[in-house]
């Protein structure tokens, strides 16, 4: 369940807001000498201004590949290459685009909640198997199921908090 919350944070960080964040490029993969390599392993990514990202590859010969990977990443941003670095200027988000991003974030959060509930279901099924095999008592199973439910509630609340902060960030002008 902890891993699901961490995955939620990573996925929601990749959703673009009006503010530049190096996390936007976390999932960008560059073809480096025939092998797919994450961009953050090939370059330093900085946000010198609130709406600008600068990608500075350690090997300048891959500037074109970095630019191509960013274009393919579906971020909706056009990179500019000055021979040394790749710059990304994030356009101001429209109200409609902000609402669309909030819907996307809610959808991803709901998928994570379902994943947490699936973990709960799997654990409860395992507890029932142990009870049938007489490995644990009925009272122990009941107590364990209550603890699993408390954990489930706690982690779903955590996903909700992450979503809420992301929604605020997206809707902030």
C-alpha cells in the first residue's frame, strides 16, 4: 500500500501544472546509443524560472535525441535547442486545460485507490485460507481484518491528500 501511495506521488508529479518542475521530465526516455535511458540519467534538469525548464546533457552530442524524446513524450511543449542546452517554456494553462488535468489526476488517484482495495482483498483472502487450514483462530482473523481495513483507510486518505494538493497546484494561476 505504501508503494501505491509513492507511485501516486510520482504519477501526479508528472502532470503538468502552470509551474515548471523537473519532475515533468521524469518519464522521458532518450535513445542513447541504441538503448533507452531516462533523461534524468543523461542530463541535469533545472527550473531557472517559474515557467522554464533547462535540460543540459552531459554529452552534447545527444542534444538532438533529447529534443526528439521530449517532442515524443506528449508533454505539449516544444523544446528549443541552442547548441548547449534544451529549453522548455511552459505555456500558460487555460481554464479548460486545468480542468482537464484535474480530471486526469482524479482518474489516476481512483486507479490507485482501487489498487489499494485490491491489496486489502488479497490479504483478506489469504487470512481466510489460513483460517480454513486451522493456522490461525477466527478471532485472530477478525482482528487482522480490522487492522487491514484501518491500513486501507489510512492509505486511501493519503492518496486523497496527495490528489488534493495536486488539484490546488493545477488550479493555481
